[in-house]
């Protein structure tokens, strides 16, 4: 009986662990959008423009630094 | 004269039939197909006995039977027989055949003395002679390389121990080499191995008992300890665990290790197996028991602790600061070999915020173009590495170089260029591989190799949380282990702080005054007080003395 309850508890705990910390929130590094810089600009008429600079892993790092623009900028209004 | 009774005779005939394959083997108890050699007394007629021996052993092509006449006994007939290649044939002729043929008389001719007694006392020159009263004992003795001697008119036999087994010279230990320290390693010959211990511990207190294990192989297993230092209960426990082993064969000490482990399912080795005589000597001097198995250079030392698996005899030879540093490096490497791949995967796939931006960018750019998730990548590389390692061991020597070139190319370059794996991961696998070679005890290295995979999987599914769970699980497991009753983690847990001088660190020789507390309750002092060396008060200069 005690044994059975231990097993049950272990099963429940394992389920909780996998639900809360399991591999569903796994992200490979190269799939991340790494924001290197953000700029916010005020536009006329209660509007702001935000510009974010993302790293482009293909171009950053290693020997390629500085050869091309190491990032892409996306802006939205 | 005693004659054989009919019961014995029946048994014998049945056995001979079975031996020749004429009838199905008479199964004595259960389903054991090994026939029992019947305990048959000898006949006083030489030819009868010889005929029997011929029937039972004559088919072996290394069997030699030589009939002689004993000159000292008035030309009485006798027979000498043995298995050629496991006895010293020179010694057979010098200590048995020649004396039998040439000695003119029994020296102090006691009137009523039996011929057998006379032969033993004044003719045979070999050291170890035993009298055999029945057929089984004689056959067993001859199979172990003794020489059998039957004399006409006597219903007993003699077995003379002149065995000479094939032995290898003492060589450098293959798996535990050292720079400073003795360079001799154990061999396959248990007598030679015992000699290596006896030369180190030249004390009458050193006891070497032997048991024969293996129903078929009858392997010699030596139990070596120092009487007075080893706890009698421990010696008793070791011997009773060994006696319990009713198996066909004991071909290596691994058989014994696996069959006497306190926790058979644990990946950790609970018996220290070593090729180094100095290591065994040190263990025996601490009150441990060594188990030597014939035909293997690996000697077991029990009980043992986790900390002694991570230490090497060299730690004690090179001075304590270096010993301490080397030990710390070893523990660090141990941790690396267990946890580095898991931590790498966990951080790069779950906890990227822990990494500096530059590092994460370089990892990302290194992984660019690799189609697999990191864990698959890692498993591919680990598999390649383990396969190469195994191939390196098994391959015939001449191919070794070819494999290492191919391996270096595949692992080093081609895999990266083909975008199968990222260069960073190769560094991780390589560092892990190097770290896993650092274990001074081979079986401990194996445990680490094995445990790395579950930990890596935990890291890949649950992140650092999973790694922490893995660490905890291993610690809990370790804390519960025992080696022949002694806690495996002692003296760390249960803690004995004074013994920590010789665990993660190796403190000065003069501070390690006491024998390990987990093995000694009292009588722990092993050296005099105040051995720390000091410079003398005066200067010694030739010619300056007053």
C-alpha cells in the first residue's frame, strides 16, 4: 500500500515536472531573435516609432564580424 | 589389506562408462551434468591402479605415464604420471625419477617403516608432497599440475607439487601507469602477485589464505590481509562471501566483483580493482583485505571508498602540495566528464539568458546551418567518440593509426564542414572525453562514462533543473552505498573531519597520523607524534667544529 502510494506520488510529481519544465519551452540558440539595440523615436501626433536591431547569426561571430552589417533593423510605427 | 567394496566399484564402473560416453551420464543431484568422480580407494595392485588412471586420463595428449623401479625398495615397481606442460619436467626427472631409480637405500632404515613413508622422507627431493587416499583426490591433484606417484603393494598414492604454470614477466601496469613510483604491475600468476606484495610488506603478520572457486575451473583465489590490522569480522565476511560463490568458472576478478558487490545494481564499482602492487600494499596496511584471483592482473581491495577511487598512489609520492592540486584537478575533471555536456545543452537550449551576449551570438553563428537540435548533435558526437574509443582498444595494433587518422578527420573537420555538428560542440565532447580519461581506476571511469548519458538526457529535457535532479539522485545513491559494510562515501559522509586530510586534498604526511576511522575504532595511530621535519639547531660545517 505504502509502495503504491509512493509510485503514485512519483508519477504525479514527474508529470508536474515535465509539464512545468519540460522540453516544450526548449529553444535552440539560432532560432532566438537576439535584440542588440532598441531605439524609440517620437513622431508628430502622439505616435512613437520603435526600431529594434536583431543579430543575424549568419553574419555575427567568428571571422565574419564587421564584414557586413551584423544585424537587421526592423521598425514599426 | 583393505579392498574396495562393491558399492564403490559400481560407482566407478558407472563413472568410467560415462567418461567414455558409453552410457548417459549418471546424474547425481538435480541437473548437474558434471559427473562426480567416485571416491574410490586404491588397490594394492599397481597395474589395477595404473589401468584405472590410464582409462580416465590416458586420452589427453599431454598426459605422460612413466613406469619405474624403486631401487631403494628392492626394485619394487612404481608409476609416475603427470600432465606435461603444467609441470616442471626438469624438476620431475631431477627430484622424482632420478632419486627413485638411483638411491640405493632408505637412509635411516627404520625396520617397520612403510615404503611410502620411506619414499617421502628419504627419496623425493621436491618440497611439497602430499599423500592421496582416493582416486578423486589424486585426479584433482594431477589436473592442477602435480605429479602422481603410485607404488606397487601400497593402496595409497603420492602427489608431488612441481607445477610450473605459464607466466608472464612482471611488466608496467597497463591501465595505471605513473611517473614517480614503482613501475611493476601484477601479472596473471597469483604466486608472483603475492610475491610482489610480500616484497613490500615483509612482515610475518601478512596472511595469504587461499580458496578454490569455480566448480569446474577450481580457480585459486587468494585472500590477503594483515592479521591485527584487518578486522576479523571483515576477513570473515570476505571469506564467507567468496565461499558462497558456487559457479562453474571464475575467469577474472570481475566475476567476483559482480557477485559480491553490496549493491549489484549500482554503476559505481564497490570493490577497488587495481594492477598496482603498491596500491594493494597501501590498502592492506590500512586494514583492508585484498582478493587475488588467479589468471588476472586485477586484484580487488575491499572495503573501498569513493575517495580512494579518485586518488592515485602517486599522490603520496610527489609531496603534498602537488598531491593536493592533482587531486583537485581530478575531482574537477570528474565533474566535467559527468556534467559538461548536460550543462552545455541545458544552458544553450533553456537558459540562454545566462550567457554573455557575445558568447550566445558565437554559439548561434556556429550552429547556423546545423539541421539537428543540440541534443541530437551531441548524441551523434558522443556515439562517434565512444565508437572510436572502443575501436581503438579492440583493433589489431597495425590498424590503430588508420583509425586515429580517420577519427580525427571525421570528428575534427568533415563533420563540421558537412554541417552535421557545430564546432563548439566538438570542443564540449572533446573536453568531456579527455576529462573522462582522468580517473585513476578504470572501473570508476566506466561508471562516469555510463552516468553521463542519463544526466545529459535530463539536461536536455528539463534544463538545469534536470541536471540538479540528476546530481541529487547520484548523491542520494552514493550516500546509501556500502562496500563490504563500510559506507562508500566515508569519511566524507558519515563525516570524520580529521580524516578529510586525505580525501579531496592530500595533506602533509606527518599530519596523517591515524589509520582511517571507518576501518578502525581504536589503535588508529600509525606513526609517532611530531614527525614534522625541522632544520637542526646548529650548522654542520667540516673543519668548523670546536
